[in-house]
């Protein structure tokens, strides 16, 4: 792909912010949408501050790629399926590719096994895990036929609590979780973003669920 216009919803959050930085560093046209101003603005990035419902209809038309990296917290809790459904609809109308970031718990720990979210999830994470899985089901079952979508899960140890470092390496799997030789599942924020922008530039997966880990 040549220079693309990439709209990142949740562009000041942990995942969205990493994608914004990676895409901007590769000279793409990046639009970040968030409810708050960036603490450390990235040069060349256009920042749109406001609710998704206020901003989406203005910025999705004309986009080549839409990255949805919102968290089901605060005023977004319980609304993610509705909001992502609207972003998917707008992306389909605009002909934009749609990449939706999910959670590790939507993956299966092994072939033929139930998804992690179907097992025992610690209470403090359960609501978010269930809502994230509901957004995957929405895409898999209700996405417009013309939408080129992708649901992306990070490794189990991924998060702002373990930012890690950029190594320039990663593996991409399907809906079966990836683990290293020691049984760990990790990916740094920078390498997760690297994998996402690589997929944007060289699309290899379409209308499916993938996982990214070392």
C-alpha cells in the first residue's frame, strides 16, 4: 500500500496510541479520534477530540483504513457492540478496511477448545472480556458483506502494565492462541502496533480473527 489515510478510534489510548505512532512514523496520514487531548501529540497527526458518534461520520468517509481500539470503560461500558457496529457500517459505506482490536480472551487456547472467555475469567476482567467477545460475534455474524474486516487479539500478557520494548519481531496466528516455548503469551505495545501497520500495508488476512504474539 502507498500512503494511506488511517483513522484510529481510541488514538490516545495504549493500543491506539501505539498504532498512531507507528503509522505516522511510516508517513501515513493519521487521524486520531479520542475523548481526551493527547498528552504527547505526534507530529503530523490530526487529532479529533469528541465522542465517536460526533466524529465518526466526519472522518470515516475518505479513510482507507479504520482501526477501532476503544475500551469498554467509562461512558463506553456496555456500548461497544453498538458503537463498533456503527463504525463497521460507516467503513463499509466508505469502502474502508476495518480493523477491530479485541482481547486475548476471544482466542481459543488450543484447537477444538472453547474460547478463553467461555471459561473462568477473574471477576475484575469478566465484564470487559464478555463485551469484547460480543464485538467479535457482531463482526462475524453481522458485518456487511462488502466490509473487509479483521478482528485482532493480542497476546495474554499484553497491556500497559507490561509495555515491553520494540524487537521488530512477532508471529501472527489464527483464532488459536500463540505461546512461546515456555508456555508464555506476550507481545510489547510497539511490536503489536508494528504487526497491525504491517497488515495495513500488506493485507494478508480478510474477514477473520487473528492473534499476534511472540
